[in-house]
C-alpha cells in the first residue's frame, strides 16, 4: 500500500471549472473527503497482477461507472499473460466493487479495451485486441508471427450493467484485411452516435500496420509505419465494418492510438497519437462528416496540443449545443508526466489548457461523463514510476 499512500498524499484537489480560465490546481484530497474527489481502483502489485495499465471507462444508463484495465501478470511489458479486468462503482467513482476478469489471457495477451454503451438497448459492448503471449508487437509488425499468433479482434456484451459479459467473439475477419499485421482497438472508450442518419452507430477508433507492398524492396526485417482507422457497427455490435483508413504509411504524420467524440453538429472528431512521426507535433487530428466512414481531410498535426508527449489520450464532448470538447493527456512534451485537461470551444480546431491535475508521472487516460456538471478521468500515475496506480478523479465542469 506504500505507493497508494504516496499517490493519495500527493493528489491535487481540483477546484477549477473546465469552462473557465486555465489554472494549475493545488491541495490535497481523497475519495473519503467531501465531494469524493479521488479514488484508486487499481494498485500495481495487488490483486494478483504485477502491473495495471491501459484504462478505459464508461457510465452505464443506471449511472454505474465501469473501470476497465489490463491486468499484466508478468510485468509492465505489453506482451505476455495479460487479462482484461473490470471494477464497478455505484457511487460515481468514489468506491469500487470487487475486481473481475472480463477476458482472460490464459497465457496470451488480451487488452486495448474499448467499451461503449449501445444507446438502443443500454447494453455495454466491449471490443478488445488479442495476440499470442509468445510474440511482441515488433515481431508482429515485421511479419514474423503466424496468423494464429498475430493480432485479432474480439467483441463482448453485457446486458446486466457490467456484472457479466459474454465470452469474447472473434470479429477479425470483418475488420482486418489480410495484408495488415498489427491491429489495436482504442484504447479508451468508443462512441455511440446520437445525431443524424447514423444515430445508434457504434464507432471504435483503431490503428494498424500493413505489410509492405509487393516489389517495394522491403526485406520484412524493419517494422512499417502505423495507420489509423475506424470500425463501426449499426446493429449494436453484432456485425462490424471498416470505416475510414489512414494509409499513408509515410512516417511523417504517423497516426496510431486514437480517440473520438461526436460534436454537437453531428461531425466526429478524431484525435491520434503521432507515433514517432517526423512532423512537428505529437498529436494529430481530423473530422468525419459521415459517421466515421471517411475523413474530411488526412490526419494533420494539432499544434495547440504541442505540450503532449508521445502517448495515448482521450477526448470527450460535453453535453449541450455549446458544450466544450475536452482532451486529456500528460503535459510535458518529452516525458509522461503532469496529467492535464484541455478544452476546445471550436470543435477541435484549437485547444486551451484548462487544468493540470498534478505534477506526478502520468500516462494513459480516459474521460467519462458522470452527470450534469461532473466528468471523471481514469488515468495511469505514480510518484516514482508512471504505472504505480490507476487513479479515478472527479472534475467539475460548471
């Protein structure tokens, strides 16, 4: 419990309003104090896992907060024996129920949780990724993994508020072309469209890599660049199709882990990690006017998020026709540290920092609506290391 005590003792009280002047917050708070500012659902080294990583969160129609993560048995690395796990909160993220395994790795790697609530039925749909625990991401990108070892995509469903989930069902053939090597869903919450002709559609931002084209001269020994894409379902997660595909593979703007939000005008906003591209920025973005089937323009650098390092991030559109678009991520360009939240009043054209949660190490994050004037953020953090805990913080929005 040492890391947990250190984390809570250095937690910074959020007293700012996300729709007002940006500021850095200070003070101390914990989940037991008035307002339930903070809680820690996952502490690395506890609950049977060496490390917890890759947070994802949604709120169900009953108001239950679901906090998904990867439970990594063998260490902090991205491959090996990894389960998708879940804890549920009935009080807005103040306290958490027992830990449950949603998708067991059984020696292999299951992760990249991308949950979403189907607005037609209220069911929770969870899309995840898989590969053999014996191969690494680099080996998969080089084409050294067999089809059975390589990345595959699965979907699960819960009709009882996240208490139980169906067994993972393989949808790889519906969403992954034969010439793609790497594949990853999200990570972080997916979205359900509320407006326009595609209302009810479930959209999962994803990323991939492709095998080199025949005759390109590539020997297969070097990993190829990533690309972003989206998959979507118009029947509550039963069947899936690919939407847009970013397939430049030029390494200039190298779209990777992605997140999405539906804007008040019905357009989709996509924001992506730039995985070591040579363009001058670590965040890329674009919009889609047709429910994720195509992009309005190629991914380009988002210059107003130039403080963010190379890392996954999250976006969330606040309710209402004039609600802000939020983005979360660390705020030191060269290191995963100082989790912050930015706001955009122009649909993602520009962002302004609204608050810095703390100066501690910080990594992946996911934003979730909690009520009329509160959002939550589930994020990796620690004092001596980035992945000591996954913390849940409640933030006022007005």
